[in-house]
């Protein structure tokens, strides 16, 4: 039998199209099958890949599928101690508690001394150039005197017994509000990319509004939840510390307004010092948060 070249060519084209369609269909099914796994898998492995400023900015990290993780993402704790150390958060090593000095000593004592490891004390480093005094919340105290490693045990004892003034020179903080922004670049690139622009925007807005003497802004080490960068903690006049995540520069004006009005900006709220996860969710519900 003789088969025309036109018929043969048409048949080959149809076979090629069918193979292509099958391949596309298979790829589509694979994507649909694996996408939920990618979205539901621990975000940490995904985020280690995302290090460029462009990707960090928002498009993936603030997707709706991650928003629900914000609320209740602050572990319960009772005290927040901010300790000044040398250098810049952009160049600090990934773990400042391995740098030696007082921060490492505090970390060891809190982990291994039974007197303190269940007292709910969180320690975060701040730039020494911004403040050479340790800051303690919710007490709203500055602790001067250039803290040394040998001061760690009496310092922690003074915190839990509310008797710091017996051993250290303490003073009430003069500013009404204190803002702490994670800029710990070597711990996570997202914080290194997101944090510094937030600090700059905060300072610009505060200067523009004549609030620089009422609000202090600090660049800090990692304090938890770098997947929620930009991360911001705001302590008010009563020492209440509200945590915010996914903060971007255009959010700063409304954060400042909420802060001044004594309100919580619930859309970006992660939680609050002193509240359990259940209490944080309950508080958000009372504020009208619907998810």
C-alpha cells in the first residue's frame, strides 16, 4: 500500500500534539498536587532559598496562606531585657549569644540555671551606639554601669525579685514609646533587607511629626519569627509590648498613629508580651479580627 506524504505528515503532527498535550497535562497535575505541599511545608526550608531583596520584599512572604501564622506567633514570656553590644546588627554573627561577653553569659544562665530557666526572661541585643544602658520591660527601666559577665546572676535575681535597685543604678526610661526593629542580617537575610528601611522610615516619620523626643527606635538582633520580617516590637508608656510582623514602609504611619492613640494595629499584630497564644487570639477576636 502506498501512504501519501500528506497523510503521513498529518498523522505525525497529531501524534506530536497528543504527546505535547499529555506532557502539559502531566506537568499541570504535578503542580496542582505539589503546590499544597509547598505551601503547607515548614516555611523555613523555603525561606532559606529566598535571600534577594526583591523576593524578600513581600510577594511570597506575605501571601494569604501565611497570614494566619501571624496571630499568636509570640511565645509567652514575662520580661524583655535589651542589652547593648558593640557593632552593627547587619554584621553581627548569626548567633550573638555565641559572641562571648554578657549576652552569651545571660544565654547560658537562662538555659542552665534552674532559678531562671522558667522565669520567662527574653534577651535581645541592641546597638551600643544607640544606648549604652540595658533596657528592661515591662518595668521600663534603664540599667547603667556597663554590665559585665559577673553581673549576670545578680541581674537576673534582681529582675525576678523586682529588686534591681539594690545592686544596680536604674532609672525610669524618659521616652514614652520604644520601638525595636530586627535588622539581624546574618541570622536571616529578610531581616537584614527589611529592617533598616523600616528604621529609616520610622525616624523620618517621627521627625516630621515632632515626635523624636517621645519615641526611641532601636536596631536589634533576632528576637523570633524572622519569617515574619519586617518585625517590629512597640512598647508603650505602661511597658506593654506589642509585636508586629510583615511590616513594610507604608505601614509605619498607621503604626505610629495607633501607638499614639493607645490602639493595637490588629492587621499586622503577632501578639503581646505576657499573653499566651490563646489569650492573643482572644484579644484579637475582641478587637474585631476575623482572619
